[in-house]
C-alpha cells in the first residue's frame, strides 16, 4: 500500500480512537479482522443504520486525509 494511503488511514484511525472509538472499532473489525458487516453489527451491538452511517463517516474521513496528502492527484504529462 502506498505510504500516503497508510498515513491517511493511520491519521483517521488516530482521530477516531480519540474522538469516536465506535468508528475505530468498526474499522478494526471490518478491515483488519475481515469480519462481515453482520458480524460487526453484532460485535458492536449497533443497528444497521448506525453501522452504515459510522462506516460512511469513517471512510469519508480517511478519504479527506488521503486527499490532503495528494493521493488522488496525478500530475499529467505535457
């Protein structure tokens, strides 16, 4: 994985560990432990709507950190 993506993920997780542990736990369960959506919902004792909102927030935050690092920017040749 590219360093910029790793940094964006680490920064996003650090933010959520401090400010919203539910989203940090969601990331850990879903993407590190490779649990299913249903399993994450059961493990965190949350509803599907809460899961979907938390998941969307988490990925959006990481995307913002990635954008700040230029992950989505490609210089075009002239």
